[in-house]
C-alpha cells in the first residue's frame, strides 16, 4: 500500500489530522499523548469530568493497528478482578493462583484508566510493575504484557507515598481544562469541524509493531546536542533551587522523549526547541509547568554572552565613563601655557556680589586670584581609543542581532515542520526573541549616542598631549 510506504512523518501528519477531527481545543493534549505512546511512555490527564479525557484515550488507541484496548473507571471499591481478570477455577483446583487475563489490562496494548488514584493501595502497587516493567505477576510466573501506553485521568493528585510513586510513572502530566468562551461557541455551533466521534484511520496511516520498532531504533541513534544537554542541566539546577524534585529516571525518560520527537520528524538530532516538551514532564502542577515554560522561553536560542543583562552592563559602563569625562575639570592655561589669573573687584567685594570673597584690611581682596578650572580637554588618541572601543561594541551588537535573527529563523523553520510543538510555547519563545532583539536595538542606539558623546568632547589644540608647561613671570607686587 502506497501510504504504508510513505515516510513516518508524513503518515503521522495524516494520522493526526484524522484523530483531531471534531475536537475543540484538545489538539496539543492529543499530540502530546500520542508522542508519549510512541516513546512507550504513559500520560496523565488532569482535569474535571466532562472534558473529553476518555475520548482522547480512545483516539490514541486508534493510532495503532490491531491494538487491543482496555478502559476502566476506578473507585475505592474496585477489586483486582476488574483490572487484571478473574481467578482461574481450574488453576485453583490445581493449587495455582492464576488469573484469566484475556480482555483485561495485562492483555491490552492501550488502556484508559479513569480516576486512577481512587483505587486502593494494593491495586496501585500492582499497577506500578505493569506500567514500568510491562510485566504482570500471574501466579508463580511473570507475564510479559503488550502494553504500549496507559492514559490515566484524575481530578486531582493525592499526596501520599503510594500515590507519588504511581504519579511518577506518568511521564507527561497534561492539564485538560474546560473549553474557553470562544471554544464554547465552536463546541455548540453549527460550524463545528467534524463529529465528536472519530472513525478508525485508514490502515495505511496506522502504526504497527514494525513501525514502533523502527522509530525506537532511529530514536536510539538520534543525538542530543551539547546545547540541549546544557539547558537540561540548567533547568535541573533551577528546579532544585526552587525545591522541585525531579527523579533521575524522569530526566532519562525526558531525554528519550526528545529523541523520539526528533526521530519521528526525520531529524538526526534533537533541537533546543524540542525542550518545549519539558514543562509537562518535569512539573507536577499547572503553576510549575507555566513557570518552567516561561523560564525556557526566556533562554532558548539566547547565548549567555549576549544576554540583555550582560551586554547592557557593557553599554552602561561606557555611558558612565562618558559622563565622568564630560564633568572632568583641569587648571586653566592661556595660549602661552601660563595659568590664568584674574583680579577681584573691590567694589563687588564690598557690595557682597562676589560669593566667598575675602575682605581684609591689607587689601587682600584686590590680589590676583586663580581663575576657575576649565573643562578637561582630550587628545585625538584618547578620543579615538574610546570611539574604537564603541565601534567594537556596535560590531558585537550587530553580530548578536544577526545571530538572534538566525535563531528566530531556526525557530520558525522548526515550528513549520514540528508535529509536537505547542503553539503557545512557540508564540512565547518567538516573543522572547523579539523582546531581546528590541533590547539589543535599543542598546545600539545608546552605544551610538555614547560614541557621538566621546567625539564631541573638548579637544586639545595639539592632539595627543597636554600643553607643555612654561616658566611663569613673577607675580606682580
């Protein structure tokens, strides 16, 4: 079949178009859940009832060919038989404690478990091994399960030891909120695009075991560049500083998810922009997720050497130096290199018009006084050195803005072909780069102004050196 031979990314794009039909404001949740399934991970949908969580899980199931599906709502009265199958009577007669697992969770490829934290601790503990190891203890033996992914759903996450361990098994924690006011009109309107129920995609688009194995092989060969590893290290330190603990296992799984995202789009290496997937993996709640997303958007694509705070300090240093040199004063010499003197008018002195004048009986008020110091003058070498330094700063700013423009182009190119990109994160990252560019543009204006200020400093008549001192005539008596 021609569609089956199409590149994986092309098939995934067609598959997603089918699976998203009829959904309102659930595109990103569905895509993230499917990516988790492709990576062999589980996703947890957190939100109130009636927000299409079960519909999302059923659509994830339809992405896989010949995949058995299991769905169950858990309550505090749920017993193991509802999840893992009834006990085998024949096995009991033979003194063996085994279950009939056909048609139940150990036999499923994709499962949806609603209200996952309402089950008792015995069931949650049994689920831990199944979700993480893909194995189920059935009697004296351990059964290998065909599980691809579990989609869990809950209204809230309880805080206890067993629940935390179970919560950690879900790599992606996705908030599912009621639709917005605009989405509500779309949800009820006649122009709604499609039916809330979706038909199974064509088999040529669905993924089978061979597709998943090929993707896993490609992901294993996919590189994580140093820039991505550096950002992950910085994020880990930032979270630790805020008291947010993320297990080593979760970081390893996140790295694998990034590789799968890149490999599914035909890339040989992950991109910094793929880190937009990190917030829903490392954050345990929505406020933390938003904080992580903002932290990443403010740093991705921005080199530390030209971050606004750093380059701003450079420009501010030149502005401060210019202000200092503008206010500097020197002794005033005449054209022959003599210190200038002026006599004080006794009449003005007596009238009190000369502030700070000296009136004495010996006529000191009429003595010659040294005139006020004049503004310091600078040689061409000095001014040339300052302007050359600022020319270097301006060249660096131009280069930084060029790099920033290249990063913005990289972001746009990545977003155009990315299957898993969150539009909100892309918009935030784009806004962050634009804001940095605006800051750099403003710094260019300030640097040019500082350069013009140095050019306008008072200059020495003989460039490069102060006037040579001369011997003064004796002061007149």
